[in-house]
C-alpha cells in the first residue's frame, strides 16, 4: 500500500485532483446530512488550496478579507509556510493562524479548484 503524501509533496496537478476529490466527497456528505464529515472535507480542501498559492503574495501588516466570512478581516503579523499568523480586526485580537487560501485582498478572488 502506498504511503499517503503530504500536500507539500504534491505537484500542482495532484493538488487540483485532490481538491476535486475532496469537493466531491464533501458534496456527497452534505447531501447525506453528514455535517461533521462535510466540515472536515471542506477544511482539507482549504488546506490543499493553500499549497497552490505563493506565500510571498501575502504581506505582513496588510489586511485581508476572510473567505467564507463576509465582513470579517484579518491582519497578518507574519507567515509560516502556508499559514498567516495574525488576528481578526473584530473580537479579542487573539493571535491565530489561517491558511493563506482563506485570505483575499478586497476585490480579488483566490485560485479555485478548476
């Protein structure tokens, strides 16, 4: 049996395949009412998408909208791999990490899983 590769080890083509597979599984889980399974698969797809993006396109000190959370914004303090560390502008300002695929500049869209 082949050992499962990490997302960081996959090629761009393999990442697109993985995202499509995860989206299909998530769609089926949603149809079957498997809410927890759907949430897990959705998070895995978000992580895989992060590896399709260039972390250098995300700048510390800049503010990004959080994908899937309209009106919520995130200020990046620093990056570590495909994770942006910082805080949400509304709330307790507690430091957290978000995959860069969850962040977008106002008026732009992130890479999708075509």
